């Protein structure tokens, strides 16, 4: 706590932080403030409209409009439904796969790791191209196959859209999280496992009562990131919307923002809505962090 | 905090792990204790993994097979079957010569945007994350919550205000308009702080300080090398993010020679069938396959690092 | 209905008269003052744009046009809007007719009445003019008209002795017979992702989604003729007599597999059909689009025009470029130089140019331009696109996929679109008169 050392730390901190914060201020904070400013205005025109437009101050009315718009609020319900399916399936799947890899019973572990991880390396746009193909009736061999088995599914209907969107996300992220969990499992101390084996615990019991609790922090963190990512859900439903517009153009809050900004040129509303999404994400991730901290304390 | 000690990069590097060796013996013990179910046999576990692999790889086979087809076969034959003729070489030839060889240019651009951009972003993130973890300075947590705010803000929604500001700075339709935003990665700062906490023991720093090394020197010579796996992880995170970014380049660029691959493929894809040049549709498919390849190569080359890096982030 | 059309017509006539007075009769009035040299940037997604720019540069040494290719679809329009907002707009840009009023009403494009207004008045028939002259001003110059046609598999129709329908009643019979002849085949398509064909068919039936009276818009997306069209096509889709699918790869796959043997399209489809499904050469033919009463009637499905965005640096040279690419025979020749485009020029004098460039062996030597020309002449007058077509189209597209399974009716879709459109127009402060 000597004063020269403290000064040195402060100076070095400034040196190390300034490149990041300089750019951060320019490409994140400035646009954020600008968006906040834009959210206070609305564009109006009059008569037939061919006389041009003017920007008028709207106060908080854009926020009120977003919040009172059923389409925007419903978007959050969609997200909730999506999370309810996606998070357990994806995290659970990743965990099971990681445990299988770690069970010592699997062959060709390197191959499986890579093959399961591969979708994560596929750019979103290309993943979109692929899944649109597999979801579109008349194109998809999967649908044809199911039909020959007497099952007819429409992956693109409103009712199935949540599953279809979740499936794309599972495809992209399950292998990724599996690698994280597997790596965490490999760090579990050997003594704990040996002890369990001496006790005669089976593989399943070892997995559930020893391994899973030990990598619990890794799982909690993965859940947190997944939740934050889900609130910003955009790409997957956009893919489904492009293939079939049945789900509507404002299905998730982020799609609502896009529609407001680019379909309707309503930048004020778009800015207000995206700030509301950011606020919601912040509150939720705070809650998740709190919850998982309390859970892991005992 | 006890788990950290077992988690030095070397200990968690793949394949050098204790999990494989004790496996055979306990299996015999268990057989005595309880008859294992079919699913838990070697074949069962492998079969389950193979099933999951089928799920991840099957969609990619469509891309692979489609890339080998002629235009007629693309629309006329089953997606999971080969076409009547193999056109892969022709298709690749078209891909690299179309529009005066612009595809190769897009690939080069992407390497610059994503490769160099992510490299710098990782450097800045690690520096900032380290400062947040190890150095004392006023207003630390308040600054850090600003970083977290940056993580929460939906990127797609910020593209427009960013664009309007870039226009005022004269950066629209320039290389910098896409490159500079890629240098900022708030989530990377968060990760780097976590990495720093788990990889860089305070004692090592204390020792360096005792030896009279300045703070900056301690970071460069001592801490930064220890953060290498974290650095690679952050690099790869941001690399995929920039590689995937679509909306920002779309609004920012109009000169085709500045496009990243993603946007170029989209231009081909979007106007192929609606504007009646179906040959571009096939180009988009083949171009996608070719674009995935280098990404996979990067992940393969760096897998040693990111696997251990990701664990560290997770154990915190 | 008739009264409304008359009123709209009267309105545009007055507008034209006003315009003529304003221009004082001198053809080159305003444009003469603007400079006609220098650099011009040009945004387009239309096929052949690169050749057109190159050909123009060759023949106009004083002007250098730089062509920049852009994606098509909604992304392009947001991009253009943003560019204007940020002051980085190109000098010339392509805009399709439905989007034009929105750009004009947002103040995103220049009023061309002074520079190119006389040219538009001089060279284009009312069917095209009505789409670019809005509120008494000229906002764009038309490139191509896209008059409706019927594409059909001649071999299939001959083999199963099916007549080519000339009325919509006959069309319904045709779809039934096609399905009977081959259970996998259908005689038409209701696109699930593209409202363009539906609006074209409403227009052809005498519908009038938008009109202007004095200083107010009249919005009648769900008027009588449009509902009639909606009920007709909704029923065909529900009975599985026409396919309900996406207009891009799913559609072309169905054509390639012989599952779609007839479809309503426009002049440009001849080229698209030939390029996308090359191995069905000699099997297809083009016919006039069926009508409700057997008398020729048509509308446009697609088509594009060129604008000068607000903030363009070089509008003088831009106007010169637009003039050349829309009304000069050499310019038109450049558009179709690839030999694969069947675009129908909005300027009727240029039809011989495009006709000469389009090989018709795919269609067994049929004169497809004669079919297009007859259809162009029969386009109903008085149609206008609305000032919030983005919203109108989204409202329709959001519901279209649900028509085939019966969860919504197609005329119900039009009512939804009507409400969404009116709400959005009110939000923007546009004046709306009661329908």
C-alpha cells in the first residue's frame, strides 16, 4: 500500500484501460447516447406527405408506445417460451454429452468433440441457408422422410416456430457448451472420483453425485450467457421468418426493433424499444447472477 | 477457489488427463457391483455420441453435396443425395472467377476484418481485464459496470446510430467503418478479468514487483504470457463474431470491393432467384462451403488453447 | 367505385396541367442549369446494371459512372434510407414502383419534375406514368414495365388436352384438370412470401388500394374487387388446387420437378424461367393473363424505376445517366446485352431493342414480346401505390402462409393490412380521408 506503488498501479491501469475505453466510448457509448437522444423524437409529415418530413420532440411517448404495443410485449412471452425449451435442452444435452465423453467408455473422443463442435464454426448466415432448406416443405428431405413415415410436420408454422428456432440454436451452441463442460470435467480432482469408485458407485451415480456438482459453476455461467443471448434472439427467428412469414415480423423484441427501424422508418420507436430490451437484459442477468450465487453458496 | 489450483493450463490440456487411465479397472469393479445397462456399455456410449454427431453433421452434408451439383440437380434432386453429375470443380472455378474474382477479395477482406480486428480486440480486452482484476484505481467497479452495460446492449439495434455517427466522421463505405467497431469487445474484457483472476496468481506478481519490475513490465513480461489461453479464447470469440456480423457491413459498405464474405454471399443469394440470375444461387452455396473451411481450420489449429481457455472462464 | 377512379384521374390530369405550366413549356428548363459532367455513383441490384454503367461510360466521356452492387429486398431499402439520412447517398439508385411513394413521402428522393418530368410525360404511357408521378410531381423515371402474363407447360397442356384459360373461371377449371391429370402437379402458385402478385391481381381486377383526393389519402386495401380476388385465390389455395409456397427456391424446385405446370407471372419471368430451369427448353409457352370478364385487362407485377436520392452530389449528370438508361436505345440495349433478360421497356418505343436481344428458342420461337405488349396496353389506369408500403406488405406477408391451411382467409388478410396501413399512416401524420 505504499503510495508510489499505488500511483504506479493507477498509471498502468490508465495505460491498459485507455485503448479499450477510447474505442468503447466511440463505438458503443456514443451510439448508445445517440440512440437515447433519437428515442425522444418522432418523424412527422402532413397531408399527402410529399412535402417532406420534420423531426419533432416526442418526450417519452416512444417508450409509452413500445410498452403499450401488444406485439412488443408478446415478444417477451415468446422469449420466455423459447428459453423454457432451449435452455434445458441445450444445457442438458451439452452436459450429457460431456459426461458421456468423460465416462471413459467413449471411443474416438477427439473426433466426437470436433464433430459436435463443428456447427459453432459455421457462420450464422450459412447456418440460416442450411436450416431454411431443411425446414421448407417441398425442399426438405427430412419432411419427405417423415411424411413417408406418416408424420406430417410444418416446421415453419406459428405453433412450431419456437421449437424450430430453438433447434437451430441448440445445433449451434450445444457442442460449444459441451466442450466447456468436458474441459471442466477433466479438471475434477481424481481423488474424488477414485473415492467414489472404491465406494462402489456406478458411472451414473458418480456422474450425478460427484461430477455434476463439481462443475456446477461452469454450468451456471453457461446458463447466464445463454439467457443474455436469448433476450437478443434475432438470427434464428429471422431465418424462420424468411422461409415463412407465418410467425410475423415482430415475433421477438429484437425483430420488433428491426421492423420498426427498417420497415417503418420509425427510428424513435426502434431506439426506445432497443433501450428497453437492454434494460430488461440487465435486470434479468442481475437476477440470474444473484440466484446462481445464492444457489452455490451452501 | 480450490479448483483453481488444479487448473493450470497444462493440467487441463486435452488428452493429458487422468480420466483415461483409471477407467479400465473400475469398470471391472462396477461389473461386480451392478450389471451395467446396455446404454452404459462402450458401444452404447459411442452409439449415443454418434447419434448426436449425426445431428450436428447432417445439415453440413447438405452444403457439401449441394456444392457438387449442377443447377438442374440442385433444384431437381434430393438434398442428401448426390446429383447426376459431379460439378464441384466447375463450381469452384466459377466461384473464383465470378465478377472478376471478387470472391477471393472478399475472403481477404474478411481475414483483415476478423483476423486483425479480433487480434487487436483481444489485446485490448486482455489489457483492460487484467487492469480490472489486478490493479487498484478509483472508480473501478463503476467503470466495470459500464463494460457490462456494453455486453447487454443488442448489437443489431446499435448499428444505425453507429452508422449515422460514422457518416459524420466520414467513415462510411471505408475499410475503417467495419474494422474499428470490431476492435471493441466488452464481453472479452469481462472474460479477461475472469481469466486474470484464475491464471495469474497474485504471488507471482508480488514477486515481480519485489524484483523491481514496473507495473506495466509485470503485465507484459509476466502476466500476459500466463494469459495466453485466455487470449486465444477471446480472440476466437471475437473472430467468430466479426466473421458472422452482417448488418453493420451491410449498412456501412456499398463498394463491393470492401465487402466481407458474408455480405458478398448474401448479395449473391438475395438477388439470385428474385432477379433471375440463378447461377449466383449456386455460387452462394459453394461460396458458403469454401467460407466455412478456413474457420474450421482456425479452430482446429487453436483447439489446444481454447479448450483450456474456456474451462478457466467457466470455473470462476 | 367508378366515381373514385374518375376523381383520381381528374386529380392526375390537374396535376399534369399544373406541371406543364410550372415548366413553362421549355423542355430542358431546370436541368439545363445543372452540370452534366463529373462522377456519378449508381446503386442497383438489377441484372445488367454493370454492363449499362460500362456502356454509358464508353459513350459519355465527360461523365464517369461508378456502379455499386447492392442486395435486393427490404435490406436494400433500409440501406438507401440510411444513406440519405447520413448524407452518403449515391447519385442514382434503383427503386421498385411499390416503394417509390414511401421514398417520396419521406423526403428521401429529389423532385425530378423540372429535369426529367418532361421526358417522363413525353415518352411513357399513363400505365407507367401513374406510378412515378405522385402528388403532381415526377419522382422517378421508369425503366421496365412488368405486365402480367401466364406461363404454362405447353407439352403438359397438349398431352392432357387442357385449354389455356382466358378467364378466371376457366383458370379454376384448368387447375382442377391439372391436378386430375397428375396428382403431383398444380396449375398455379400463391406465394407465401411475396405480396406482389396478390396486389397485381387486385389491380387487374379493378381494385384501387390507394388514391389521393386533394390533400388526403384514401386507403381501400380491402375494396370489392380486391376481396373478390382474395376469395378466389384463397379458395384455390385451401382446396390445394394451387401451391402455397415461397417464391424463390421452393418455387423453382417445384418447376424443376414438374410440379408447377402453370403460373401467373410478368414479362420478366420468361427470362427467369429460361435461366433457372434450362433443361425444360421448348416445353413452355406464354399466354395473356386470364381476366374476369374475358376482356383484356392487366396490371404490373414488379418493374423498376430510377431516382436521384436527396443529397446526391451530381444531379445534373445523374439525370443525364437516368435518361440514357431508360429511354435511349443504346442504353436499353446494354440492359439486355447478356441475352438472358426478357425485360419489357416501359418506353414502348424501345420494345424492338429488347425483343431483338431475347432469344426465343426456349419458348419454341413464340413472340413473347407480342404477349407483353398486348398486356402492357391493357394495364388498368388509376392504380397508385401507398406511402407506407413497407407496413402494408409486411401486414400481408405475415398472414399469407396461414391462408392455405385455412387459419385465416385471404380477404381477412386484406382487412388486417388495411388496418395496419391506416394506423401507420396516422402515426406518421399523413392525412386520411374516410373511405
